[in-house]
């Protein structure tokens, strides 16, 4: 958290401020968030150095002796990597659909066609919203969008 807060602080300092702003400019909220992240990081560090741990939640039923299941993590990581590779040539919609499908598979879904349909629908809505409503550029890829 301390590193994240420092990263945010540096990023906030790089925001250009025009002389039009008198008091609260575009740096105010990024500095506020960066300061909060730094403060949380310092408080967490103090608690960790004191050796304090949070008490387990009453409803927590985690078996600490069980082996970790890394299969879902690997599935999601591979899906993200494949989506990143496909983003330029195939486009945002197809890459996002692939990412959605692999995450659904990682969470145990066996309905591939439904997952593809939902991922395609969500990514198409996101693509059209960003490109048409917000006038931002996303890679169209092979789809005639």
C-alpha cells in the first residue's frame, strides 16, 4: 500500500495544471487518494511490525491444511495473456469475450456457448458505449464495427 500510494502521488504530481484553477484543480482528488493509500499503508505496516493479526471471522470455514488450487489462477492468467495478445489483431470485442470465457471456466462454468454469448454481449455493449458515446478509440479488429 505504501508503494501504491507513492506511485499515485508521483502520478498526481505529473498532472498538468492550468493557471485557470484557483483552489481545487485536477490534482486535488488524486492527491487525496494517494494520501489515503499512504496512510493505510503506514498503519498496516505498524500493525504488521507489532505482530497483530485480525481475529478470524466467525463464519469463516477455510481449511488451512488443504492444498492450494492453482488451476483457476492459471486459467485466468492464461486468459488475460491470450486476451492481451488478441487485442490488436482480433479486436476489443473478441479479446474481451475470450477473457470472459476463461474466467467463467476458471470459476467452474460448463456452459461454453452461454458464456461466449454473455461475454460477447457485454464486450459489444462496452465497445459501443466507449466508441460511440464517449468517443474513445478501441481496437475494432476483424469485426466490422
